[in-house]
C-alpha cells in the first residue's frame, strides 16, 4: 500500500501537468478578461514604473504580451506558454521572456498567478526560474511591499 499512493500521486501530477500544457493559453486568458492593454496609470506615459502591457492571442490559441516601457529600444515581447484558470478571478500563467530587450532575463520563464477583478489586475504570486518566490500574497518577498495593480486601458 505504501507504494501505491506515491505512484498514484505521481500519475495524477503528470496527467494534470500534461493537461495544463496541452491547452492553448489564449482561451483561458479571454475567459478571465486578460486581453487588451493594461497599465498602472492609463493617462500617463509608458515608463519603467508604468509599463503598458498589451495581451494578445494568435491562431491556434498561442498568446503573449508586448511590454511598452517607454524606452528607446522599443517594445519587449513575452510569450505566454501556459494559462489556466484557478478560480473565476485568478489565472496562472507561465511567462517566457523571449526578447533580447529583457537583458539578463531573456530566455527565462516565470510562473505567475494574477487576480483580475473588474478592470483591475494584480500579481498575487510570481516564482522565478530558480524556484524562488519573487512575489507572494501580492507582496514583494524582498521587502514585503505590496505590488500595485494595473487597470485595463483598452481592449
């Protein structure tokens, strides 16, 4: 009996992971409203502290977002490899920074849980490629400061 439980748990974990990876991200993003352009302050200009992130879908359900940080080198791209609704107001995404404009973060992936309520979105949790949480319970783990939210600027 001791060997059956771990085997069953592992099979369940693998089947869940496979189902998660098999579904294209865009439909889940559309369902929760994670589409269009979001920023901390829609009336302000795009700057490092007020990025304009535009979420989009592609044929076949692939997805990503373009991050306008107001920098001279232009807009940086992020691929959204996976997306799964956790609750009616939370979504888990696997983000892959696939643009040289991200510098040292280029090529890295982050597991992110976001909450979307109405026209507001905020990050509840973010785990880096090393498995360490950068954001937990909506706060930066380095200093405990709360993460600000973004508002939907346009569809």
